[in-house]
C-alpha cells in the first residue's frame, strides 16, 4: 500500500490516524504553510465552519481532530491527526473510523475556495493567531533561549527558523498567497499516513484509505540530504561563538549549542546514551553538578536532535553566576570527551532510555511517530530492536562519539532584573 503504515495493538480502545505532509521549504515560506494548514482545519465545502466540524465530530462519538507542525531536521512536517474509538466498543458496533477518514479527505482535498481564494475572515484570524504566537515566544524564557540557540547555531539552514517563521515573513503573507501555497502543499509534499491503535476489525483499513485518497498518495521523493545526510560531513566551527542577549527577566538562561562532526548512522545509539549521561536525566552530570552540587541552576539539561546532529544544553541560572556555570558545564563536556564516565552512569542512562522506550508501547501517538520516522528515514526499527541496540552500547562507543561533539555556541539570555 502506498505510504500507509499500520500499528495494531489491542490493548488500546481507540485509533489514531496521522496524515503527514513532509516537504522541503525556505524560511519565508513557513508562515504561509502554517496559515494555510490552520485555514484548512477550520472549514471545508462540506463542513463550512469550526462549529459544523465540532458538531460532526461529536456525532462520531467525540472523535478528536487537530493539527501539529514540527521540524524534522531541515524538513518541515504538517500533521493532520484524528483519534476515534474502535467500533468494537460502541453500541451496535457502529463504525466511526471510516467516516472520520472521509472527513479528513474533505478537510484536505475539498477546501472552501471561491474565485481561487480562501475566506478572507478566516485568513485574517489565523494570520493574527500566528503573529501572536511568534510575538509571545519570548514569554517562556527557557524555551525562548533554546529556540534562539537553534536559530543561531543553524542560522544558514532551514532548521534554524522558528516553527511558525519570523514576524516579517508572517506579516508579509497575503490572502492571494494561500491558494498557491495549498496547491504546492498537496502536490509537492511527501505524504505518509499512519494508523495506530486497536485495529481489530479493520484488516482492510489501508485499502479503504487508498480507495478514498486515490492518486493523492502518489509518492514524492524527498532529498535524503535534508533527512539525515547533509550534516554528516559539515565542517564544525573551531572557534566558539559567545553571544549575550538582554531581556527583562528575573532569571537568566545559559545555553550551549554543540554539533556532531562526521556523524554516521551507527552513532545514533551511542549519541543517545551520551545525551542521557550528560544531561538527559536527573542522575546526569549536568543535573548533579550544575544544579545539585554547585547550586547554580534551577534546571540543567541537554537535548539531542536526531535529524540534525546537534545538541543543546540549557540551564536556568542567576546572571551573576554565568561564568561559574559556564565553567562547570564545560567541565562536564570535557569529562565526556575524556571518557570520565562510570559504569553506573552508563547503566543508569541505559535503564532510563529503555524505560522511556517501553513507555512508547503504551502510547498510540509514540507508536505512530516511530512508524513515521521509520518511513521518512527508510528504516524499519521496532521498539524491541531499539532497546536491544541501546543495551549493546559500551563505554568505548560513548567515548568514540563524545570526541565528535564540538561546542560551537555559548549563549546567555540575561536581563535588567537579574542585575539588581
């Protein structure tokens, strides 16, 4: 079946449907795609308003519908998603999954367009919503500092753009842009559909989806370089860039942006263990030393971006402690590079990652996300395989990848209040 993936587990009562448009984009096009997707979700020719959509989904025993945007490395993904109950648990075994899939088709491929234009009132409302989202991203200082680090570290790459774009590009979006953006979205995206949950009684659901969407599911080939190759041989900046930004806040945030040089597919598991030991858990080096031992931060963590080959460390501190916090954080990175890692740290990190992976089995969404990432990266990994490969990672594997991780950026988000 074309781009249709099924994950069946009868421990669930409901079914999750994820319809993904994955595509290459430029930063000035991101707000257009976001606004277009929001408009699509608010009405179509058959269900003309949000109220009609809500009433119809309510009649399908409270079927949920929303959209999600995410960056997959330098690719962009817009996910239209549904969740409904399996007919086995409904009176008279009434089927709501197939009507829900029909509804999704109407939303995506029968939009409310007149004279080649979308509704101006809906356009203005959704554009205003996105502008507000972009303007408010500074409200959560820790999250903003991480976003800013991504932006500076990857400033010349699509990944460096905020998920909703920037203010200027969003302000420049016009109503007449939306129709062309819609056509490009449905014709130039790689489409993948994941159906996850209790599929008992739905052996033919992939065939049903193919019958409904027909030629809409023709495969668009994405550039593999944008998925997981482009960063592999990228030159890492030898000189560390240090940037300080002032903003009004009671507490400052320090972040470090790091890039993995000469990244290989086989590094994936060791890099996840590396991240867990460094700052992925409460037992990590960052948490134990920056927060617990030195009392320099209210939080100290690290994050690994699988499809981009970068790490971001972040810690909420008092600005007066910036230099000391920076020194302590760099010391933890140096310990990782020198393989100053105990067996107990290695085992604790493995246990934490394996526990997280086991929890995926209890989430339809996590299982669907695994199927989606398998699809775009052309892999077929199961949770059991992920766990087995995590278990096989040894200290020498972590030491090997640790030498590839290079600090490129140190960023401080400080402020007037923190100086008082």
